[in-house]
């Protein structure tokens, strides 16, 4: 697992959330949860101050359990949506996880 806090690699199709930088605790918890839930993926973090782009190649998964562990409190995943400035890829949200993925790989 690698976390790079630099620009995203444009040669690899990355997917994942773009979190508003207003709540640094939530942003850090999202990064930690994504690192936990994607142990075999390089997690790239691009902190632009006002927003933080977090991405992994092709598929990015984040579970409610990992996010709650990182936050140290309960958190319903639908509460994340207002904190998203956007995301890369498609997003599938359930009560227990969020998955960002490519619709197709070409």
C-alpha cells in the first residue's frame, strides 16, 4: 500500500471521491478507510486545500465500518454525499459501503 500526497498519475484510470477540505477530520478518515479497504492498491491523495482528490486504479472501495473506525464514531454513509465535491468513475452507495468503479475499461 502506498499513499502519495502528490499529483494524480494521468496514465492510469483512477476512481474515487473528491472530498471537500472543510472538515479535515472527515477527509483524513476517508483516506484512512480507503487505504484499509484497498490493501493491494496504491492510494493516491491530491490535496488542493479546498478539496482532496483520493483515488485508486479502476476500483475504490470504502466500507462504513472502516470509516467509523477511522472517525472513532458512527457515521451513515449517505452523510458523506454532501461532503463530496465530486468523484471519478461511477459510484454505488449502500448502507455498508461505497464503491467507485470504471463503467468499462478501454
